[in-house]
């Protein structure tokens, strides 16, 4: 592990899957207390918990959860910069000594600090059924909205490795927030070569605008619903 590691995985799945044209995986993004009812709550986030649980119980080849898991001095916190929340600053990867690639960082309230209640999975989520849990944003100076890699694309999480190991062809995303971590993860999923689906009725967003859906659609992300996914997966078992 390098100091710039962006995530750690709690469990690597030991699933053996036969090669197939259709190996679907479910990725549940950031269903954590702070995003449901805590410091950075997404509107109506709690209403998708039953749908997410129903998805977890479908016959996916792998069920993977992601969690924002920050140190208490994380670069995305307004408090770290002594600035106002929801303003922006330019941030650089810690190995980018020349400051060649600055990224505009929105400064958030303190959220999902590792080993706090806010970072824990939301109550009621069927967490025991996850084959793997990917933590992201674990380095103080590195932000990672995508569950695949950091915002500069310099460091990967273990998600690509886990998906390769399982032989996944199609990745289905649900969770929070549709206009941040779900969007960036789904767009990266297309770049990593997966058939990429966002389950719209199992996602909630911070903004009510359609811009993020348009952005995902242009990238090649496809949209579906819980019922469509349920019918499709039941038909292959
Ligand atoms: Zn975060």
C-alpha cells in the first residue's frame, strides 16, 4: 500500500462464477447515516432503503457496497480549510508537487468520518449480505466521488479488481447521491468497459435537476427500474 491509497476493501469476495455473457453485479453506493439523516442528508434518502434491500436479495453474482470513509481532517471538509461550507477551493493530488492539475473541490460539512456513527451503514440496510465493502476517501488529501478511482484518476480503489475477479459484465448502481458518487461511479464504470445501469427508483440526489441524468446518459449509462431488474434477474436463474 502506498500513502496515496484511496481506499481499503473489507472483504474480497471468494465467489466463483462461470464465464457467462451476463454476470450482473449490484453496487450499493454510500448508504450511510450521514447521507440519510446526518450532516449531509440527501432529500428522501431513507425512502429507498426497502428497494435497496429488495435489490440485495436478487440473484446478483456479487453484491458490493461502497462507503465514504474520511479522516477527520479530510480535504473535502470546509472545517479543514477554515472556509464556509458549500464554497469551493482548488485542490491538488499530494504527489502533484508542481500543482499541474487543480480540481475544484466543493467544501462539505464534516461527514462520514471513519469509525463514527455517521459513517456506518444506515439502520435497516441488509449489510450482512454484501460480498465486499469498498471504502473511499480514506487519505486526508485525496477526494474520491467515484468508487473506482480518485478525482484525478491517479489511484484506484479495489473495486476494479473485485469486479474483474467476479467476471462481471453488467454493473447495476443504486444509492446516494445520484448527482455525486453514483454519477461519477457510473461514468467510470462505462470507462472501465462495463454495461452500466443506474436503477433510478433506488437512487436519491441532492439536486432535483436532470443535469446529472443527462450527463450519465451522454456517457453511455443506461437507466432501469427495480421491477425491470427483478424481472430480468429472475428470468436467468
Ligand atoms: Zn465524502
